[in-house]
């Protein structure tokens, strides 16, 4: 199919912040892993907590048959905001491999009525061993390939699927620190490459989320809401601990115990009149199965108490799942 439709960053004068959650907040990082909660439990509990919007998570974790997934979501009052892919467009001859992954995710996302594909850059070191598999800093030719590749990807996803990408700076990737994010924005086309501003990953490297929102409002196409524990982060950088191990040490922490402070960020998004999804994420892999739901419920209440007119956040639907936790 070939449709030309962009749902990218918008400043309409009337802000809209649609709050949701994601499998990541239930400790889900892989399509299939015995340490993760079954997908049915995730859907039950994210709905029970009050969220109406979800991301698809790793492709294959939720059912990939659109009819079945649609029925499962409808039964719980849930809708899809986005799918997620990882990319390595900074490497030579990477387009075909990345596009195959994007095609699977974008097809399902579009079928579910989603609007975005969140695109995360591959990390420069092995997640399991922590050993460097690429240089920590991206060479100039890598930056050139990344910027041109992301422009091509964003345009292709718009034209072929009617979706927008949202590029997600990430810890242990080549685009994580604020100066790297700023360079990425300067070298990519705002028509095709909105930013997924993940508040936790920006703070992971001491970046200023509020500054990025204020200076680049036209690039803020999507939000991930999370916080980091400054004490853990200090140790992570002092000892050069890889991201997965940092998560296991508690680098990501339940709001409002960490940084950044979320209400001022959401207030600034409202002031600027942005129309965005704000998806709560709390990196927890791996975690006991009864841990995620109470955190999700408390975070839902916290965000709902911000008092912003633009917030669209559902209400808890049942107490059955809460009693199980």
C-alpha cells in the first residue's frame, strides 16, 4: 500500500497528552522469556490499572494476528499507540535488515490503529557481557549513515504505512547524551524524524528534559515517562556498568522518588500546545510477577493528580487484578 499521511509532532494550540503504559513496565524485554509475565496477565493488569493506551512491546510478545489481538484489546478497553523496533542504520548495508523488521511491526501497528513506530538505536556493547562491540563514540561516517538512514526510514514509514517513526535516544547507544541528541536533531529532517523523548534515558546521562522540550518543541512527537535514581546512576557511570545491569541495580525508579520531576515536564508540554502520547515505562527486567501492577497503579494515580486539563488518562477498571498483587 502507499499512503501519504503524517501524524507527527503537532502544536495545535490545544494540548493533548494521552497517557498509556507498555510491556516494559511489566518487565518485558523479549518476545518470549520464562522470566516475563504471560501476555494475558500484562493486558489484564495494564487495563486494571486504568491505562487505555499501550505499546505492542517486543514483536511477538503479544499476538501478531490482527483479528485475535484486536479482540483481546477490545475485551479490556485497550488501544495501541505504537510498535517498537531496534535499528542499526549507522552500519554499512543495514537498510534491508532494518526495513524487514520495521515492516512486520508497522503492519501490525497500523492494523491496530496505532500512529507511531518507536525506533531505538542498537547499543554499542554486548548486553550480556558488557564488552564493547563498537566504538563508544560514533565515527563521522556513522553519523552520516544514521542521519540519512533515519530520514529515509521516516519517509518510507509515512508513505508505506501512514505512520510516523519516533526516534528514541537510549542508554548505551550512540545517541544518548544531550549533545548527541542535539546533533541528531540538527542532522535529521523534522518532517520525517520526530523524537521519542524518554525522560529516564535523558536523565540517565544527566541531560535536561525540560530544556529539550522548550528548545525543540517541533521535534517532540512522543514521550516515554520514567525516572532514574541519581545515586544508582552515579555508581553506574563511576563503574561503567552496562545498561541491563544498571536496571537490575535499580537505576530506574518508581516516581516520584527519582528524576526528572514529571509534572513540570507535562505542564510544559501542555503550555506549548503539543499533541503527544505519554507512555509510562519502568524498566524492570527481570522482576517477580507481582511487582509491576502496584507500581503501575501508583504511577497512574500520581500522573492523574497533576491537574492538567490536557491529560487523557483512564480510570481503573477493576479491583480483581489488584487483589492478586
